[in-house]
């Protein structure tokens, strides 16, 4: 079940929020759909999370999400540093967006973010170090030799139904862990009042053992 872990840092000017669960390996056949999904959710400056928490509400300088894909399943996480007095409100807005991404993405929004992903892809091959990193991906993750050649076409083939399927399959909101590092005296009561999960207070000393 979803749980909230509160790490007390007295006097903290901000609260650091991390929300996540175990994700997928890089070899997943759903890589492209998840890439587009995350670009919409929190993988770009105009993503839903950043627009909500930074632009609309002003709770944070920036919010993002990521599938950190490895040889084995790496984490999915959504993250932001937020104003201490807006911690609970920001946490609720995270789950507003996480719930919203489980529903169909409008066609115009999907087209815009598919174009963003496709048009920015070439920029990942500009330098020798970037080329070396891409070759490293092929070797490390055992990817097909043509995986990068087909990337743009694969992105353009992603549908709203694809996104809803992978969102429901991998973004299991009732199983996510929430970690908040901040001033317990200021944020514990409002965080508990959100009703988003049971709250466990953890000491920094215990975390660092």
C-alpha cells in the first residue's frame, strides 16, 4: 500500500518530495510509449508536473519525473523541491497529475509532445561523448542495432490508447512510496490531513545507517 515517509529536517526552507516505485528495465518493449508518457508527465519543461507546480501554483522552481531504466528494473520517480508551507498542497497536486495521466491524453497534446520527443532526439548525437554513450547503451542493454534509427518513427506511431495502457500498467499509484524531507513541525499535520497514505516519521540518523 502507498506509504508516506517523513524525514525530519528542522528549519528546512524547502521540502524535498520524491514519489515512486520500481519501474522497468531498458529492454522493455514499452520503452517508446513510456518515453512519450513521461515526456508529457514530467520529462520536459512544459510537462504537466512542471506546469502545475511551477507555472500555475508557484510551489516549486521545477518538478519532473523519470523512468530510470537499467539492465534490471530501475525506479520510476517524480520529484520537486517545494516551499515548506506548500508541502501538502504540492503533494496533492502531484497526485492530481499522476491520476490524470491514467486517462486519455488529448490528441493535440499528444501530437505536441511526440513532436518534442522526435525533434529533440537528434541533439543526443551531437558530440563524440554523446555518440559513445549511445554505443554504450547498445552494448550495456543488449539493444537491437537499429533501435535508434527507428526511434522517431516509433514515437510518431504512439497512440493515446498506448499511453493509457502503459500508465495503468506501470504507474501503480496505490503502491507508490512517498518520501518527504522537511521541517516536521511545519509539515506533518498538513501532510497527514491529505489522506494520501499513512505517515511514518523517520530520523535522519536512521536513514543514514
